[in-house]
C-alpha cells in the first residue's frame, strides 16, 4: 500500500513538473517569436529607408543631368 501511494505521489509530481515545464517552454517560444518579429520589422524599416535613399539619389542624378541639358 505504501508503495502504491509513493508511486501515485511520484506520478502526480512528475505530471505537475511536466505541466510547469511545458508552460515555461511555451512562454520562451512566444518571447522568441516576438523578438524575431521585432528584428524582421527593424530590418524591413532599414531596407525601406535604404530604398528611399537610393531612389532619392537616382532622382537627384537625373535632375542634375536634365539641368545640364
């Protein structure tokens, strides 16, 4: 009887530990996803700024070229 109680207690404890670990892992994954989205958003903004600057430079070159003509 004591052996059964011991295994029951052990089983319940292991289930509780597994649930806690699963919650911790899910929270970690959510945080990583938020960080990844933030990094991708920042890269996207930098790419847009660089694209805008490239277009602005092309426009300025064309404007100067047309002003000489």
